């Protein structure tokens, strides 16, 4: 406002000077200059408040009202307090300030012995009142925009600082930030003192279900429905260890994993002998540090997954909006060339070029589809991979055979994501290289175990030029989640890709 106020006053002086032939009384111009000076001084020593802005509007509008109709040329000055009102508050504050100005004009004109409605400039004064309110509204909008930008900037700065610190800390940690490794370590700490027969570490995922991060012992089916086990619910809600007799297996013990004042997971163990409450409390206390590490690792995995998902979407957008559009335009030019040329050799070469462009564009569209394909958070791994197989099969003319067996419980999100990418890569290889007619996809998920099998009746491994890089990525993804990847020729013809997690083994 330090520039706006003298600038607008200078404009009023210029307008008045240009109309000096009709202006006979100049006192209001001097009075308005005094108001502007007082407002500028008060702005330096007092904070901008609605009361101070309204006072400037009231004094200025009364002076203009006293000087009407000649002071009509000073109405632009009232834009200054209106805009200041917008910057100082909301639309409501702007409306109040504008109303103050309108009332001030009426009061000033009455004090001068006039009737504002009968003045020849009344219509123009009314228009200026609307303009004054609009100017204040713009000020309020600018204030809101600035606050949003400042808030967003602060959030991004805070996120940058936190991520930078997390990167530094994760590099210095002795055991890293792998949830599976940390969960196995916690189970090791408990398994020794309790002499467990079987045990699992469970954490809660979106939707409320518990899923195992790590387990040991036979018969993994006992983990199904763990979130409905009364002893698990008791330990989770009370944040204290719980136990119950478990028939021939002895006793079932549940230890809550606490981070601060809340439970982030539980260790469920079957032990041969009853354990005292004192021993259980000591074990819970010994897991507190490990629980904090595990919670940190899970948060880190979630951030990494969100970043990966966003990067895939960004790449898909760039490919679609960039090179794909340019190749499409190039294809139109080649079509035009084919239509115009009469030379047989040139037409043949142009046709070959058009076919190659079509092939490249088709591959790009498949790549965009691959990048945009993500986990179905409601349906899970089997639903997502089945949908992907059907889509690719429809595009490539493959007959797709699906076998989908999935338990209600689900794998860890990062494990589901890696297995999905392995399955997608295997299906993509069939489309690109196998020259197959049939595609068989089998998905079996029984947490913490899972198996994906992708089979085709194409050329087989020896005859198709599959890129080694894609196979290496599949193997790396499998290693990352502790899965086993086997790629071999099918007995009749084609290829078999098996990825197994846990105790599930692929068929011969």
C-alpha cells in the first residue's frame, strides 16, 4: 500500500487538474491528501487491521461526499482502503468496508446540504461503489492465494527436510529399513526365551486386517483369521500381553508391539509351557526398540511405494504427451506421402515405414498401459493380475485362461507390488516375443505364501529373443521380497514362468 496510496492520490490530482475548468473548489483535494498522509504514517507504526482500514475509508468517503459533485473525480482513491480491507481479511470484511464507504458518501453529501440521489453523477457514483467492492474482493483473493502458496511451500520444505534426514539416517542404520529383516529379528528375540513351536509377527494394514510380516514353524494356515482371535484382540486393545490354552499345542501367547502409547503389531506364538506374567512383561519391554524400528521401516516403505507410483504415472504422462503424439503426427505425414507418391519403390518404402511406426506406437501404448496398471486395493494381487492378463490378451489376440485362488487375508503391500510387476513382465514377454495363441495365468495367495505361474504355448525360451534386462529385473524383484523365480521351457511348446513365495512350490 506504500506505493498504491500516493499513486492513486497522484491520479486524482491529475484528473482534477485536467478538469480545472469545471472544478471551482479544491479544499477536498487537500483534505484527502491529509487523510492519505495520516493513513501512511499509521500503517508504519500500527498493524493493518479492519478498524484502521475502515477508518480511512470512512474519512475519505465523507470528504468526497462533502465535495460532490466536483469531488466525483476523487472516487478512485477509495479503491485503496477497499483493496487494503481485502488484504486484511475476508470478503465479509471487504463488504463491510465498502458499505462504510457508501454510508460515508451519503453522510458527507447530507452534511454539505445536498441530495446524493438527485446529483447528475449519482449513476456513476453507484458504479464506483460496485468497482470498490470488486477491488476489495480481488485483495481478499490475493491474500488467500498467497496463504495457499506459503502453506504449500512450507509443506514441501518440511517434506524435503524430513526425507533428507530419513535418507541420511537410513544409510547409517546397522540393520537398514527392510520390514522383513526387522520382523525376523524381533521373532528371533522372542523365539529363544519362549521355545516357540511356531510364531508370526502380524501388523495391521488398510482395511483393518492383520497380515504376517514374518513367521516360523509349520502349518501357515493357523494365521488365517488372526484378527478375529479373541486373545489377539485382547492383547491389541489392552496393549498388554495375553495368553490362552491351545489344546495339544500347549499355550498361545500374544505380545503387543508398542510404539509410544499405541499398538502397531503383535507377535503370536504357540509355546509348550505356560509363561509367567513377569516373563511376558519383560519380553514386551525388550521389543519396544525393535517395534519402533519396524514402524519406521513400514513408513519408509509406504513413502517409497507412493513415490514409485507417482513416478510411473509421470512417465506414462510424458510418453503419452510427448513421443507418442509426435510419432502419431509422423504417421499422418507418412500416410499423406503414400497417398501422394506415384513411384512404386517410394510407395513400398513408405508403406514399410508406416507399418514400423504402427508397431512402435503399439508398443508405446502397451508401455503406457503397463505404467498405469496398479494394484487393485480392494481386490488384491490376483484381481489386479487377472485384469492385466485379460487386457493384454484382448490387445494381442491371446486366449487367456485364468486360475485365481486368493484368501481373504493379503500379503504386505510392497510384496504384492513386486509380485504384480513380475507377473506383468512375464505376461508382457508373452505378448512381445512368444508368438503364442494361449496364455495361462495362475495366482494362488495364502499369506504369507503366494505363487504366480505364467505359461504360454509359443516358441519357447531357446527360439525367442527375450531381452536379458527384463529377466534380470524380474529376478531382482523376486530377490527383494524373498521369492523364488524359475523360468523354463514348457514340455509341449512355450515357456513357464514360476514365482513362489514361502512354502508354496511351483509344479514341475
